[in-house]
C-alpha cells in the first residue's frame, strides 16, 4: 500500500467523527452484550419476524445548523435500517435544545427528511 493510502487511513482513524464512536464497544461490553451491529439492533419478536432498531446521537457540531441536525437525525437512522434490508415503520426522536427557534428548526429538518 502506498504512503498516500496509509496517510488517508491514518487520517480517517484519527478523525474526531470516527474517534468519538470508539467508546461504544467499551460501553456494550460493560453491559455484557455479546454482539451488536453498527447499523441496527435485531429484535426477534416472533419466530421469523424481526424488528430493526436504529438510534444515533447527533454530533454537537451538527447543531451549528439545527435544520440539518433534524434532517440528519432522520436520514442516518433510515439509512441504517435500509442497510440491513428493513423498512422503516416508525420513528422516535428525543430533542434537547434550549430555545424555541432551535427546536422549530430541528423539527422543520425532521419533517423535510420524512
């Protein structure tokens, strides 16, 4: 592999957006969960029927643009369900924002993503 490829790989591994997710493995092992997926959890509800559950924390850097944060909060989870071959049937979002205008922009982004 060329020096450029190694340098690109190093930059990706050290990118804050990637590094911030490393704690997930430690957290999951502390819970005693033996396996988990990056895209969605698989919940066996009845024999060969399954639900996929996706969740994601929105990175505070996205909050510089609340509309985009709301939009991304829908798209990343829809994408994760689709990546595992599922269909989206419902969505739950928890929003924590200090002022009304920010909450409205988050909701507007979410609505447009839906």
